[in-house]
C-alpha cells in the first residue's frame, strides 16, 4: 500500500497541513499511523466529512 504525507493530503483535499494533522490525531482518517514524527496516510484515503460546515449550512437554511 502506498502512503502520502500530511502536506500531500492537504494539497489533494484543499485543506491546511495543520488541519490534516488534527484529523489524523482525532482518528478521522482511516488507516493512518505515525512514523516517528510524521503521519502516514493511505494514498486512497478519502477526505473526512467536515461536520462544522454542514452544520452551519443547515442552520442557515432553517433561518430562511
């Protein structure tokens, strides 16, 4: 299996590198593990759903 770094995942998913690191630490990305100080993310891993944005959009739609 091939792995990518947090920087590569951030570029691929349109997120910041720090946000990807937080998602890794929270266990939101399946198959991720640490190699020393770096995270190894499976190349075929999908971007986790951003619950913050969905929740905000739902509230905004209810107000209309």
